[in-house]
C-alpha cells in the first residue's frame, strides 16, 4: 500500500510538470506573437509616415528649364574646355524623386547621357554640366553628330510617366544643337571661298540678271541722249 501511494504521488508530480511546461510554451508563443505584431505595426507605420500624403487636387510636378533659354535654339561647340550647363527649377513637387535622368536625344535617333555621372544625378539637383568633347573622346563608337538634340529629364517614374499630383512630370521642351568647328586656314595658304565664286556664277547665269543689266543699259543710254539735247 505504501509503494502504491508513492507511485501515485510521482504520477501527479509529472502531470503538474507537464502542465507547467505547456503553460510556459503557450506564454512564450503569445509573447512572440505580440512582439511580431508590434514590429509589423511599427514597420507599417514607418512606411506610411515615409510616403507623403498627396491630395488628388494637387497639381502635377513641373520642371522648367531656365538655362539655356527655350525661346530659341542654342548652338554649342564640340571642342576642348567647351562645357554646357543646363539649369532648371521645380514647381509643385511633393514627392521628391530620388534621382533624375538627363539625356540628349539626337534627330538621328541616338540617345546620349548628359553629365559626368552617366546621366544619373540626385533628385534635388537643379543643374548639370556636360562636357561633350570628353564624351566624344571616350565614346568613339557612338560619336555626337552635328545636329539638333532634344534634352529630356525625368524622375523615378520613367521618361513616359503620366501627369500625377505632386510627382515630377518628364520634361522634353529644350532643343539645342552641337557642331564641330573647322580648323583655321589662312588666306596666304591658298584658301578660296568656294561658295562665293559659286554664288557669283549662279547670279550671272540667272535670266533675271541679264534683264537687269539690259534695263540699266537702256536707262543709261536714254539719259545720255537727253543730256545731249540740252
């Protein structure tokens, strides 16, 4: 009888230990779930706070080029130490882009990065300096053509992003031209103006030229005759 009571006592103790272990495990799981939920809520809150609140009535962000002027086409030389500065300002930007992409699209269809960092600059930048001669030297397989170019600037949403409240609208309103200057040739070395002589020959061969000469000759002879009568 004494041994049976001892065995029963040991069995009750094991059940209590098992129940206590289960209770501790459930408590740990509950605490872990609580911590996970709190961390998820904290991350969600930080993401929400990082994203700006943009009302749908807000105007779309605008980039306006201020240098060079857009009213006329500016011509720039592809030559050593001939830098080109493009400048602009922003309006109605609420969601500031992380970076801007600046490129020059030639009328022949080629696209060239603008600036020393392969066309990628900070999103808050308001200007970029381009050295086309250095680019020409470093990229002989894709040289800059003597032609007109369209300057294009866009943000994180890409070059074809639609207008959206508070976000930058891509800009492609500036047209400029590049040319390569010809080396100087002194007249003493035998230089001739081919265009000048060609233009003179065209005037002489034109039928109107002969008519003008004939008219002047008749006027001169008629005036001479009148003076003799006087």
